[in-house]
């Protein structure tokens, strides 16, 4: 496959899975119980978040402090299809952030901070070659209730924003003008609006998966030519390698919180299993999991597999039913989407509160 086709295909796949959503375990109408931070916790029916009139579907993709959520909604555009808009919920209030130019074929949200700054990416199919889509990705952020594109260095392409810190620094990744095989990290500093920099010290091929409260950045270094994934954490210009799980020549990161990192290992025969890198740097398998997708400050972990919920390495009763799970808050509220009453297909933004 020609290089440009490979890039377009891999980025299209990344766009479709960018939120890291975990499907609910297939057992409808169950009422699981969990144990979080030493207190009994039950997740019952989802609570649906408000949306605008005419919205046909949506999901919560990211969260910050209590009751600050961000995601996407599908809004009718007057034709037989719908446009994807970014959305923000703060204290129960819904804001439609709209879309940006050149987002006809994809818009996704990857992060939000407590001030309500939402970041993500947009995608447009620019053509086809031998049946393969040619795409361009663009980094976006919200400002004053609307989305806007972020600047990228001259010649850079297929750049997306994936994380935003509490002070407003935005991190992302994409391809530079000099190399179409390895991504590099970009940062949009809060104290220099309208500018973009390339932080030093990141491994070649880094893809930013999250930023911890102390500024530690979690990345997966991807080498397309060699077909390898390697987990790293980076802080103040210095990257540290995380150990590969036993039996896995490759591993990928999904999230970081309070010094802990989660993701999955990949065996030589392409078997996936969920893992936690704890504060001591040791890597541990999560029983019954194929991937760990989110973690909160207390070590409550979301993922996929026979089990989709853990307290550190201890499996919890799985959350079950239709829909998907995307993130977990400090108060153990879980976000995602669930089918509306009477609907078998359309999912709407929802939260499962710990009670």
C-alpha cells in the first residue's frame, strides 16, 4: 500500500476509535455493584444528559471536574444525514459547540478541562486512490462557545489535539513536513495563544494519550515501518520507558491519572489483554480484560472484556446493558452513551452515578 494511502487508512481508523469507548457487557437491565474507595457503590440506570432539539444521537467522550463533560451529538442538517457537533455540559447545562470547516467526514472530542475548554479533531476525505480514502485531519479547540481550528507548523498534516491541562495547555500529535512514517508531539501553550510548539524529549512516533495533573504526559510510540508500539511517560523534557507486560512484545497506553497508566498488551499472535502500570512503574494484568480505556484518581478503571470495571487489579462486577462507557470521574461517575427509552439503535449522552 502506498505511504499516503497507509496514512489515510490508519488515521481514519484512529478517528473512528478516538474516544476509546468500551462497550457495556452484554446482559440487559442488570444492576451491578462496585466497591470504590472502600465504600459500597451501585450503578443503576443511566441518567441522560440534556441535548438540543432534534439531536438524534450522541455520547460523552471526556470529563473534567464534577459535572463537566464533553462529547459529540448528531444534529440534522436538512438532508437525509446529520452533522456531528461538539458538545459541552457544565453543571447540567448543555452547549452545542457546533463544528468547523472541513469536518464533513468526522469530528471527535478527546479532552476537556474544568474551564470547559474542549479539544479534539476534525476530518475531511479529500479524495480516493485505488479505492483508499485520502484524508486530512485538523486539530480543534473550543473558545467562547464555538469550535475553532488550531494552528499547525508549516508542512505539518493530519494533526489532532488529544489532551488539555487545567491551565489550558493543549497537547496533540501528527505528522511533520519531514517524515510521513512517524508522528511527533505538538503543544499549544495557554500563555501564548495562537502559537504551536514541538516539545523536545519525546520518543519518535509518539501519540499523546493523556496528561496527568502534575504535567506528566503519557504516550505510545508507534513505528509503522517496524509495526511496534511502546509505552512511555514524559515530563519536563525527559521520557521514561514503561516496561512491557510479560508475554507481550508490544503495548499501548489509553489513559493516565494520579501516577497510574492503563492500556493493553499485544501478544505475538495478536492477543489483547488489559494492563495497569501502577505508581511504582510495575505493569500488572487486569483479570478478564482485553483493554483498559480509562482510570480515575482513586484507581477505578474502565475497559473491555469479560470484565469492564476494576478497582486497581481487582475485578468488579461488570456494568451491563446496551451502550458504551468512555470515562470515569473522581467521584466514580462513569460517562458514555446509552440507548434512549424505546430505541434499539440510537445512543444518547449518559452518565452512571455512583450511589
